[in-house]
C-alpha cells in the first residue's frame, strides 16, 4: 500500500443518508483493514486559529491541533490502519448542500491535502441515530466501507477530546468508544509523548472494551461454589448461564452443543453430549423448561441460554434439576454494560434480533436488573467468568477434553487450573413442583411418574449390587456344570447310569443357575432404566 495515496480530482462527497455525509475518495476506498484508527475532528485533528469553538472553524481559519498530527497519521497509514474521521456537525441538519455544509466540506478537503494520506470521513448532521455517542456511524463503516473485512476490536481505537473531564463540554467521545467496543485515547495523550499530559480526565485512556479483562457488572459479588467431585459422563447436568445480552452466553453455549426445538430435538447431533436451550429461539420460558426436561430424559446435559437475571428467574431450573435428580450448575458472565452494548450494536445475526443501535436501551435496562448469585441459592457449582482465560477453562471443564480428564479426577472441580472455592454443602431444598413456577403441567412430576422419595429408595448402590449378584450366580453355575462333567468322565462304564443321572442333575442345576443369573441381570438392567441417576 502506497504511503501517500492521491486524492480524487472529482468531488468525493456524497449523501449516505438524509442526515449522514461521507467523504470517500478512490484512495480511501481502496483501503481495507481489520485495524481502524478513529478520530474526532474539531479540537482533535484541527482547531480554530482565533480560538473559536470547533463548529465555527472555516476554510480560512483552521489549523492543525498539534505538530504531531501529520506524523502520527502517516505512521498509522504505514502500519496498515484504516483512518476514519467520525464527526458531529449538527447545525448542518438535512441541508447537506447548504452554505454551512459547503464550508465544512471545504476545510476538511484542505486538511486532507495537508495530511496527504487517505482518510474516510463520516459526518452526522443531526441529532439522530448517527450522532455520537451512538455507534451507528461505526456500524456503517464496518458493513459498507471496509470491503467486507472484519474489524479487530482489540487493535482498533478512537481518539477524541470529550471525555467528561474538567472543562470538557461532554463525554461523547469516551462514551462513543465504549459503545463501539474499542479503546479510547484522549487527544492530549495521543498527540504528545506518554506522560506529558495533564491529569487524566474521566474515562481517558481506557482499556479496550471488547476484549481482554472485563467486569464491573452487578453480578460481580456472586458467591462461587466448588464441586468436590469431577463431572460424571453418566449423569446429565443443568448448566444455567447468567448475564446481560452481549456478555457472551450464546457464544459459549454454541461451543457446548447444538440448539434444540420445543421438543428437545435437534437436526444435528454433532457427537456432543450437550444440548442448548435458547429462549431467543423458543420464545417462552415454558417452552424452555419443557425442552430441557425432554433433553434430560434423553440422557443429555442441557445449557440454559437466557438472561436469568434474578433469583426468581433461576429458581425453576433448580427445581427441574431436583425433580430429574441431576446436578445444577451456574456460570455467571461478569461483563460491563458498556462492553455488552458495544457487542450488541456491532452484531448483525442475533437469533432474537437484538442488535444495532436500538439494542443499547434494552441492554442497559437489563444490566440494571441483574442480581448476583447468593450463597443461599442451591447450585452445586458456581463460577464467575471475567476473562477469556476464565471462559476457556470452563469450556475445557464442561467438554471434558482428554488431556484434562485425569486432572479432573485428581483435583475435583475440573482442570487443576480452574480455581475452586470450597464451601459448605448447598442448603437442603424442599420439593417444589415446577407448576408453581408457571412451568408446563407436564413438568410438575418426575419423568418416571414416581415421587422423588420413592426413586431414592433404591440407593446409589442398587444397580451395582444387582449386577454383582448376577455375576456371582453365573460363576457358580459355570463351576457346577464343570464339576458334573468331570465326575461323569471319571466314573467308568459300570456306573454309566449313575453318571448319566448325575450329569443330568448337574446340567439341570447349571441351567437353573444360568437362568437365575439372567433374571438377575435383567433385573439389574430394569433397575438402571428406572433409576438412571442412582
């Protein structure tokens, strides 16, 4: 890519929408990059010679904000960044060819000639969905002005002057970066050597919002609980995910297993023991409960992909697990509202269509409703996910990667790298019918139509004892049959009748013992079918 892309001789300005102006010449259009370097315009790249507010800058009045501006922009161009200016110019409104619009476009043209590198310009001209701190202009860039190249939010960033600090007119720039999900850098930090700026303003020099360590949600105080034993391949698990939209629940659940329909079935097995129950797909909690019960009866573990924002929302899943006599785990996604908003704004294929700029209000409302997991909630295991490393550990724990299984047996709560908080056993739970939680009537009793107390009578060793008895009987019958044959062979012809009688009697005994063994084996299998989790 050439360092200095030539600017187009014809006008590169055009109307992208009624209130959105863009400037994209041929050189800027040719640049497709996963790394975006975004900049505010007034009092960030340019300022007024006479000290007037940024919106009064004219073609004869503007100057570079700093001597470093040209150097830094050219350096970013060399490093393969796509340079984009995001600016609010509200007094233009819909007069995109009016006097004010002509003046603004003229001094931006002059600025770009002075800089000498291709830059895409996005200009919001009214107080609508395009105006910062809404992320709509960024979404336009990603979807229509980057040649289909996916943006790397870890490496992208945004520079501006409005961070809500002393003497600053707003926090629009820092909030814009948070909404989008990229790192915010204050202009006084970016165009001067590190450490040379005054005391940092509020929100300045933030970490990337869309990656790395996250946290700070109302779920942060959730009480973790560890398992004393590793996961059993024979016993299903109910895994309840808790977190706001955009926190990563669905991405996690999709890695465990395929989604199911209202009847707990899926079009693809994928060879995975997990099934995903997602309310965005099934629409109602009652359908989710019914599908989850069907999944458990089929012998699969189930991950509950919904917000589950408070105790009342989580209670039905604990009741379902108790009725089905399986473990109930909880995974909490501690992700800030800013990060969740940035992710929902950026996504385009959400199953519940919660995406784009309109999702921000919904996400922030749900974030305020989140309640942490209390110690009195009877989950068998609770973990809080704050980082990518935490997430991968949980994936490893629940998928049972071969390299991790031996560690799980030795350490208890999964791979040894997963931190465990040993606590007292969860409080005993009274049997609460699911129907009291407004679940389908069919879920108000165990799948085998027996009360839990009756199902517990067999005890955990019932199946093993039955199978051991069957094996012992079979061994005894085999020994008896072998002894009869030896005695008959040693008796000689003079005792042929007695030997024949003995052989007949012993053979009959062997057959009887064999039949008894088969009956015990059948009884053992029947017990296993009736009490699959004993």
